[in-house]
C-alpha cells in the first residue's frame, strides 16, 4: 500500500514525510553521528486507520537500510511496529 508515495527526508525540519491525498504524515527525528533517533510519528486525523503510519515507518526503514544508517526508536508507534515486525530490529543501533 502506498508504494507510489515517495518518502521525503526534509532535513531542514528533521522530518521524514509523505503526502497522501494532500495531507502530510511525518516522523520527527534527530540525526547524530549517522544514527537516526526516531522521536515522534504523526498522521493527520483524515488519514488515520488507512495504514499510512505503517507505510511511513516501512519507507523510513528501507531508507535507513539502503543508506547504511542505524536508528534508535523513541517513538511509541515505531516501537509497536518493531514488535509486529521484528525483522527490522537489525536497524537498531547498539
């Protein structure tokens, strides 16, 4: 789902973001020494319940892996996603 939706890394405001039906969903992050600290996921009310947050997290994980980055998941949603998809735990910085 949302395969054609492009992930954007908005470095100016430290957000990974996607746009769906004119609405912006994002993950707020901090980048330190090549490690992304994923702080908060936000999806507009209009998009809730449509799999947008899951698609966003999946796209971010692919970006991190494709570019050789690790992450620290502070965001409750990202942590919950990792419990459902433990195969992505390989991206956790240790």
